[in-house]
C-alpha cells in the first residue's frame, strides 16, 4: 500500500488520524510504549509537590512521570529527561558539619530549623538561615567542577520574613564571584513573595552559569547578604551540568544520579497505525523543552532494528539555538521559530515523495517551511522518543496520519 491507499484494518478518527494521544490526561503511560529508566526520579505531582518514583529497569510504563506546574497545577504531560548528576551533597539537610566531613558552612548567620510542610509534601525541618542585619554567608562545601563548562545551581526557597537574601556562585579557584549577589540582580531571593512574606509558598530558584578558565572548584550559596535582614527557608540544593535545572535529585553524603529515560513503540503496536509499505505521513507533536539542548532529538521514526534501535528515517528535533527543525534524511527543514524553555510549542511534520513541510507555533509565533525531496523510500519500523538519551522535555500530545496532509490542514493544527 502506498500513500493514502485503502487500509481496511486501521482505525481512523474523525480527522483521519490513526494515532492520537493526549499525555496531559494520562494517569499512566499507554501500554503500547516500552519505557525504561534504571534509577528513581522525581517530578511535580498533581498537588504541586515533589514526588519520587521508582526505577523502570524492567520496562514498566507505570514508572513514567506525568508532571504538573507547581504553581497552577496545570498538567504539563510526560516528563522525559537525559541523565544528570547532583554534585551538591546533603541536598535537603543543610546541616553544619557531619562526621564524614561534608558540610554547609554558615558564617555570620544563625543556622536553625523550622518545622513546616516541605516541597515534597511531608512535614519536617526546613533549614532556616537568618541574620539580624549586616553581612554574612551560608555556603556549601567546595564542589569540584570543570572549567569552561555550563552548570545550573538550583534550590527551593521560602522567605520567612526577612528583607534581604540573595544567592551566588563563588569561584574558589579564582577567589571571585561567578554569579554576583548585587541588590539589583535577578538573584534577589527575598523577591519571593515580597519582603515579610511568611506564606507556605515554596519557589524553586535557579541560575545557569559557565565556569571561567582554570576554575576547578566552586561554592554555591543559598543565601548571602551585605545589608538588611535575612530569614530564609531552603531545601533541595542541586548543582548539575547543563543550562537549566532538571528534576530534583536528592543527595546525602555522596552525589546523586538520575539515569536517562527512553521510550519507543515497535512491532505490530507500531504497524497498526502506519502499515508496512506506507511512504508518507504527517506527525503532530506538542510539548516543551525544560532546558537548553545540545541537539535534542525528541522524536524519530526508525527504519531498521527493534527495541528502540535502528537507523533514523525521519526526526523531529531542537538545535542548540532552540530552533525547531525536522529532517527526513534528505532535507533539513528549519522553521525559524525557537523553542523557549518552559513554553509550549506545537509542531507538525509532513512527508511524501517530492513534498515535505514543517509547521511550527511557539506562543504567538508561527512559521512554515516546505521543500521538495525524495520522500520516504524505506518502511519505518518504530517510533522512538529520546533516541540519543539527551532530551529534556515534556510530551503533551502526539498525533499521526498515514498520509501527507494539505498545507492548510497542517497550519490549522498549529494555530
């Protein structure tokens, strides 16, 4: 069968699609997908709290993470992430000194605790950092880093009534700030809820930076000040490579790791909605990226192999400049629209012999690209998400048509 030829056994919906999945409405992952992650991981649950979920080494789709906006509680869809390591020890303890030598060292501050509801929904002691007035600091143990490398420092904070509290990153090797804590800077932590706020609202604060040349060690400060009062609750410290905070990775006396996630559909589960021999298709994707990618290939169709491996036939991806693109191994379609971190975008990629198109919408920006090409000459065997294990994204929706839709229809899907 070729093109939109008669396919008697495929279930077609009202819009002609043979597959339509809404990941924001799923309680668990569609059983046709195989899903793997070899470690535990965290996500924001429907109540807005950080929740931990077990490893999925045995391809258990119930271990997939359906993430929510912590403020609005709006479902963001399936969270898929590459691997990451939290370099900051004692991530939710912030004690002074431990028998193993690790420490968060207060200087000029009173380090205490306050029993409250923590960001993970439990009741426990949050680390309280306070000073009546003047200068002071509360920093981590020195953390080993690599020079000329992107990192992200993040933590949860709640202003407990102080007028001033700011965070910074300090280059121990060069004895200079990397992220300064000037009053006018965006790292003015007491802007959380305003000075004097004593609400139960926790906010995750994060900043990305690049280590200078010759920098091999840093301090990360959840709070520092040069004047004013500080009364801040902190929890969930994380320092990781890359630009953008990934999901929280708890640590104790040693660093913590989260393995990359991988998902695919193949065999009869795949061919049921794109039969063998089809040479054209249209695929709609809605979602967002959670951090600036290296080159995130959030989805591809593979033409050989099984079990999530095989040569790429067509791929949908975001480049380092956050440009949303598509490639069917013949032409690279560049949309000219960027994927803003944390902002939902909608994209549809259509291919047939001699004619391919990419339509993209990110917020209010819409763009389309069309090109003449050789089309698909080899039958695809599977659809794969996170093929290179480096994606950081939410998958909100996926739709598939075994035909190349008209341009007007493609545009309507993204506007």
